[in-house]
C-alpha cells in the first residue's frame, strides 16, 4: 500500500500544477506580446520608413516555393521511373497526405459471375 501512496504523490507532483503552469504560460505570452508591440512601436517611431512593407520577402518565398516544387517534381519523376523499371505494377504521381511521391494503381476487376 505504501507503493500506491508514492505513485499518487508522484502523480500529483508531475501533473497537479497544470493549472498553475497554464496561468504562468499565459502570463509569459502576454508579457512577450506586450514587449513585441512596444518594440514595433519604438522602431516605427525611430525609422518612419521602416513601417513600409517591402515586397522582396514575398518574391524570395515565391522563388523558394517554385524551387521546392521543381525538386519534388524531379523526385516524383525519378521514383516513378524506378517503380516502373523494377515492378510489374502501375504507378501514378499524386499528392499524398502521407508524403508519398507516387501511388500504386490497382485495377478494378469485375467480380466473377455467381455460380449456379
């Protein structure tokens, strides 16, 4: 029975302070947000032109997205060629929620006629 009491006490130590931890996290996040706003306000007052958004980061992001798409397309093509060369199955390139570059295609076969 003494062992069970130790488990309950250990459990309270580990999980009993979650309400306090959540309040502490909220307070820290609020303080960080307040500090962030203060810094943004100070930087815009010191550099009036700094608040004008530049379009370059969007161009860089678009360029990276395009390069990433080309890289994925090249990987898909290589995976598709490898699968067709080393398998008797048929595969297609398809976006997959599991990150697969290619997916196997299974033929639909008509069911056999019912035996009489």
